[in-house]
């Protein structure tokens, strides 16, 4: 399942929650405001009716012909907001404000508040319910007031939503900084680095996780160390008894008379030598896996390379050709011993599996690319892929344990370099080539 961003979830969730709360509060406030507004408007309406009524009664009773309806002329022409009718008990109009429309009032006058579709009405009576006044107020005004109150309450929300989204996004981002730093620290780990990961001020929710990871790393490191030291110790412990046995067998072979006994002694000696070689390779592998493949001070690779090639040329009769870069020195952080082991394994293979009549080419380019090339039949691709695994061998007659290329790969990975096996060798119909891109620190022109 695709993991979703905490930042996104918190941002959306909190903003949504806050918006809903705000909307709830807005509706509540709005209902209260509407109620209070209605009360205020109603009391104004009532007040007005009570003020006009005595004046209207006075006016009507002073008339000579009281039965005539009378329009109250305005002092100044204006559009009336409140209109009123004064009627008698039978609904006959005695007096009306100049804009009053009798249709909006009910047929028979009534006391108290009523609401029609468009008007709020209030009726009051005087002279024992013989004179009624009714006053009408259009509802539009109240509705507008309510609408504006609602709008004023909702307006901040439009600013609040983006501000909250941005704020939460930023806040979460800042809060998660140490988690991101932790992730980087984990990612930056080299292959062999199993030391605890330390990141300051992790959130309390993540801290136990980091601790658990460190515990795991620690246990993992201990287990690996135990395994490696066991391999290295066993190989080391085997050395002395093997050497002693080998010496005894050699003496036996010399002392034995010509015949089957000597042949058998020679066979045992050969097997013992293979055993010595195997224990030697096991120790090399255990050491390479133990880390410490980078030296503190950069070493010049060129004299090291020249020395190892010289050594092999002594034992192989000058079959190794060396090609060096133009510059006099090439500094690399790779540990000199590890570099020696890597080189010996590659050259040993080239001499052992390469065509005996062809030279082995060892070259170091200016860009620190080490190449070991030999002739001989090409190795098919599927076999080539698996050769760097432990105890995996190609189909060759020569004896070996299948550890050489595994050792080389372990060293190369331990120094963050890259190794490539190519067969047939580049630019040739056959042969075998190993390329190693070495980590260089600086190249000093000499
Ligand atoms: N230069 C080469 N040319 C052709 N084949 C090679 C070459 N190097 C390695 N191989 C093949 O790869 C296999 C694995 O090599 P590796 O060095 O890992 O083990 P090994 O040489 O068989 O044994 P060890 O090196 O442990 O004594 C070899 O058995 C061989 O078939
Ligand atoms: Mg080998």
C-alpha cells in the first residue's frame, strides 16, 4: 500500500475539523443574532403603533365626518418604511398612511403580531376595540440584516482555510525536520557501517523507533562480528597444525622409497596445500567483511600496484604486463593491505584461467580505473553473473575454492567502489576482463 504523507493528512484533517467547528459556531451565533434582531424590530414596531394610536384616535374623534377615510399627507414626499391602517371593528378604514396598501392587511383587524409572506404586522386597539391600528413592516429589511450577519460570520472562514492549511503544513514540516534528518542519516550509511544512528531531538513518538533500530543494529553487528571472528579464528588456528602436517608429509615423501608410497605422500601433500590455500582465502574474506577497508591517510596506489605485479612476475615468469597512467602518483583512501588482496586475487585468476601463451594485462587509467585482462575462452553471461558469489566456480579444470572473486567484491563494496566482469574482454573476440573503479582522493601531478 502506498504510504500517505503525515503532513497532508494532518493539514487536511485539522483544517476540515476546524472548518466544521467554525461552521457549527457560526450557525449557533447566527440563530441567536436572528432571534435578538427580531425582538428588537418587533419592539420598535410595537412602540410605533402605541405612539400613533392615541394621536389617530384624537384626530378621528375631532372630525366632523368621521366615516371618511383619510390619507395622512406626508410632510415631505418619501418612501415609507412602516405603513399603517386605522380601522374600526368591522374593518372600515378610518385613516391610513399615504403609502399604505390595504391588501397586505387581513380583512378584519386583529391584535398582536402576525407574519405574512412579505410583512410583519402588529395590531393594537383603543376605545374598547372600536378603533384598531395595524402597522406593517416589510420583512426584507430583517432578512437583509440576518444575511449580513451571516456573511460577516462566514467571511473570516475564507481566509482561515488557506491560512490554516499553510500554517499546519509549515508547522508539521518544521516538526518533522529531525525525522527527515534521521532518514538521511540512515540513507547515508555505507555497506559496513552498523554503528548506532544518532539524531538529536527526535519527536517522542519516533524516538523509541530509533532506539529499537539502534538495538537491532547492535545485535546485528554483534552477530556478524561473532561470525567473522569465528571464521578468522578458525582459519588462523588451522594454520599451525596445517603447516606442521605439511612439513611432516614433505619429509615422509623424501624419505619414502621410490614407488606407490611416495606417490601417495605427494597426493596428500597436494591436498594439504589446497587446504592451506582455502584457510588463507577464508581469512581474507573474513577480514574483508570485517570492514576497516579504508585507511585514514590516502595511499599512493602506483608503487603498491608495481610491487604486486613484480611479485607475480617473479613466480609466473614475466607473464604480467603493467600499464600505468601518465601521472606519477594516484592517492586513494583504500587500505593498502586490502588493495593488495584485491589485486592478488584478480591477477591469480587471470594467470590461472587465462590462456597460458598470452600475457595478462594489468592497467590503471588516469581516472583510477583498474583493469585486469587475460586471453582464453569467453565465459558465458549466465555463469559470469554468479562468479562473485561465494564458492561459485566456473567450469575449469584448475583447482580453487571459488572465493577469490567474492573477496574482491567484498573489498570493492566496502570502499564504495564498483566492479564489473566482462567477457569477452572489450575489443576482443574472447578473454576475460575485470574492471574496478577505485575511489581516488586526489591526483597529484609529479
Ligand atoms: N580471469 C579469469 N578468466 C576466466 N575465468 C575466470 C577468471 N577469473 C575467474 N574466473 C572464473 O570464475 C570462477 C570464480 O573465481 P574465484 O576467483 O572466485 O574462485 P577460484 O579462482 O575458483 O578459487 P579461489 O580464487 O578461491 O582459489 C573461477 O572458477 C573461474 O571459472
Ligand atoms: Mg581465484
